[in-house]
C-alpha cells in the first residue's frame, strides 16, 4: 500500500467518526428540544437527499481537481454544518425554529458528505491496481465501520451526564458551551479539523481526466447516461442492486437499533448508541475477512445477504445482554463480509466503464435513493405507531427476499453470457465513454 493511501484512510476515518458522533448529538438535541420520534429518521432522510440531488454534479467536481483537495473542501462544508448545529440553542427563537435549524445543519453535513464520497472512493481506484481493490476496499470499509463504532460510542459518551458535566466544567469548554449537546458538538468539530489536516497531506496521484462538463443541464443528461451504463452492465447491475439494498437497509437498521434499544430493551440513548457500535464491530470483522476474497469470486458471497436478513428476525426474541450483543455481532459480520466484495466489484466495473468520480456518484445516487425510500417507509411506520419488533420483522424479510431475487438474477446473467467472469479484473477506464 502507498503512503498516500494511509493518509486517505486516516482522513476518511476521522471525517466519518465526526459524522456519526454528530448524528448522536443531533438525536440528543432533538430530544432536548422535545421533537417527535419521526423527526430523527426524517433528519437522516434530508442527509441522504443531498446525495441524490447532487449526484449529477459531484462526480464531475471530484474528477476536476486533485481528490485530496476535494476531500479538504468538502470536509470544510461538514465543519460548517457542525458549527451551525452548535449555535442552535444560543438564540431563543422557539423550539420549532431550533428544530428546523438542526435539520438545516445536518443537511449541510449531508451536502459535504455527498461531495466527499466520490473523491474518497475515487482516489482508491487511482492509487491501487484492480487486483488490490478488494484489499483496499476492505481497509476503507473496515476503517469506515470502525469509525461508525467509535463515532456512535463517542457521541453517546459525550452526551452522557457524567462526561457532559465534566466537559462543561472544563476551563476551555465551559466558557464556550452551555449545554450537553453544545459541549459534544464542540469536541466533534475538533475531529473534523483533524480530518482536514490529513486531507491537506494527501499527495496528488497524477491521474487526470478529460475536462469536465460545467453546464448543469448537460451534466444531468450525461449523469442519466452514466446511470444507464452501469445498470445495463451485467456485472455492474448485480453489484449495484446489492450495494443499493445494503446501504438502504443499513442506514434504516442503524436507527431501528436505537429505537429497539429504547422500546424493547429499555435502554437510554447513550446505551442504545453503543448497540449500534456492537453491530459495527461485527461489520469490521466481516470486512477484514472479506479482504481475502479474490475480486473474481466477489459474487460468491451473495447468499450471505439472505442469511443476514434472516438473522435480523432474531432481534425481537433476545433480551439478555450476551444474546443481544451476539445477534448484533452476527448481523454486522455477515453484512461486512458480503458488502465489501460487492463494493469492490462495483467500483471496478464503474472505473472500467466510466471514471472514478462519476462511477462513485452513480453508486451514491442509487444507494441514497434507496435510503430515502427506506427511511420514509420507517418514518411512516413510526408515525403509525407500529411496534418496533413488527418493523424489524418486515425489514428482515424484505432484505432476505430481495437478496434471493438478486441471486436468481445473477444466475440468469451468467447463463446468458458465460464470459462475464473474464471481464472481472480488466484494466483501463472510461471504456463506455469512447
């Protein structure tokens, strides 16, 4: 691995750490402002909306400049959202206006994350050859999930009574922050600043792309073509369908676990956030093991997606801490093991057919569109006051059923074209654009 790749990993880990800690702080802030339960998934819905709305533009942006500089700029946007959230309770404008400000602030973080992602993943394809992509993705996904663990735990710890009390009594924090969420967000802002330093140190890869389109209407038209190219590719469509399902279900399950911890287990928010971390520990383990799967065998992990969906069905039946942790670890491990090879295959096909930035933008567009759909469905279920365990059973069966469908789809593709496996591992990029 090149030295610059480790800087990319460090920058990504810190920025993702701050994103996830800020989510917990935002949930606590909504609770302090006495916002309704459905507001939490809707806040994340707006975060995901930024990916969908900006999808046609962020790929061109990522391919127009050195990706380390793009990561620095977009991380600065996230920091701006963090600062806006920090000021929420400083002006007494009523709880409704403050809740709107939390939405706006987290949406701004989403805008930064949407523009950050094509650069983050695109630089991996620039730095590593195809035969190293699964291993590289294993590291990136493993560190990303590790940052989710530490971020959610950090967010839970920062808002806990003992730690927030100590922070507010600290001579450096006390004069600036007045509430537990302000103290937490202040510390999270420091993490974003550390990520910015790592971004500035990332070396240039020397990879250049043709001059990117700047006309917004042409960009949208071209982006539509890029989406069509990946969905028509017999390898790209399977990996795109699987990762789209995974990230939609994963983002929803993240919030389901918090609600499940509160309703089913009676845990407070700081303890429920640790449950998210437990599942993420399993995902790290699965991601590390997945690093040993060759790119050519990426499709062999598809059945694990079915097993993961069925494992989710165990959640309503566990109460003891050892059983709760075991089920969440297993769900995480299965998801990490099957999504890393799928992600690597999708990036590889996207890089070969399109370009690093555009292919990741297409991937993000589809994944975040599914996140919007699943979060909206989850919000509707909460609004209808459905039992959390009924919601869990629905999502578990949905994932298992769709994965069975994707496995059948992949089998039919290979039956129609037995040469598909030989296309995995090709060199070059932008073949579909010539």
